[in-house]
């Protein structure tokens, strides 16, 4: 008999063990390993803002003062895109946030609010 009860049970236990570990490995890979600090986010913002043409992710990584892990850089790009500061195009990443508009809106709100 090639497969008896003990070998079948052993193979079953091994397959369950590896499937559980593969599940946790896949779950861990979806989470970023490092979350960025504020100075890192500001550094990436300044590199993109000061660029004259659209930059690729690799070019942004080369222009940074300190090296950043790619998952951390992707977290920063997601944040900047959701906050409306950058646009990710096929040509590259460009800065789209207009600070002047925000200042004008703040000034209008300050003038329009009456404090009693």
C-alpha cells in the first residue's frame, strides 16, 4: 500500500501548514513595511514641485536627498494623489496643486467671518 493513513494525514497537515503561512505572507505583502515620516513626505513634495517636466518614479527616487524604500514611496504617492497635489500620468508625475488659490480662499474666508 503506497498511501496509508499516517502518510495521508502527514501530507494533509503539511498542506494545511503551508497554506496558512502563504495566506499570512500574502497578507503581509499588501501592507507597507514602513510608513513615511513628515520630513520624507515634504522632501518628495519639494522634488516634484520644483521639477520643470513630468518625472518618473525612478527619477524622483534619484533626486531625493536620502533613499526611500519603494513601498514607502508608493504610500507617499498615494497620499499626494488623493490629496490633490500630484497627478500620475503615463508621461510621469506632475505637481498640480495651486497654493495661490488656497491663500485667496483663506483670505476671503477670513474677511467674510464676523467674530462676536
